[in-house]
C-alpha cells in the first residue's frame, strides 16, 4: 500500500537539496548535552558558550520530526538537512501532503533582542510553486527556538546573550549570567 501511494505522488519541484549531514541519535543527544555542560560551567565562569554543528542540528531536527508522529496534520517533512553559512541557518527537506511532494528550504536568521534573548526570524520559505504550509513553518520555527536557543531563548531570565554567529558549518552562541 505504501509503495502504491509513493508511486502516485506528484513532485512539485522546489529548491535543490544539499547533501545532508549524517543523521545519528548520538548527534541529536549531543545538542542537549552541550547545553547542560555549558550551563554547568557557567556556575563558575559566568559565561555560556555553545557551538553546534550542521550534523547535530540536522539530527536534532530529524529526532524532533520523528517524535511528531501523532500530529493531526497530514503534511510530512522528511529528509531534513541543516546548513550553517554566511550568517543564516538554512533548513532543507521534502514536504509531502496528500498526493503532492516538494522540496523546501527555510532561511532563518538568528538575532538577539533588546533584552539579550536569542530569537530566530524566518526570512523566507521556498516550497516548490506553493507557499509553505503554516504547520511546517511553525514546526521549523519551534524546533529552532527549542533546540538552538535552549535556555537562551524567549523564556530565559538568568542569561543575556552577547553574541550569535553562523558560519562555516557551525552556530556559536555566547551568553553571560545576569
């Protein structure tokens, strides 16, 4: 049955997908481990520094998408790949909804607000010839806020983010205790 539904999909095109980093449970777990270790060190140093790689973020996204099986939306986001270049985070993948599928690219820019909180702005979403479904946009933004900002995000009260940089396959976040 699955083979029949896959064979009947109409590909709508979209942006070319990059070669995805290797996805692993260990890399996905590393994201939360890095935050935990950095926060532990902050007790003595007063500073938090976390550097996340494309492999870790791609794996964290794949794990998050895998845990969303009970979603009542019929769109499926598969084959995630995160690239970190020139100040932006690009999230690629394939979205399937009903008989259609299309490759998708979300361009996200990290920023620090006036109170030192880390945020993410979805600057564009390429989804073949159609607008990206809002549920997919929300999943991507939510995952980034949760996995990337960690304790430095919108609910952070004990830290002030001082810098965030995206370049050469890495995302670096530096914060200090208030």
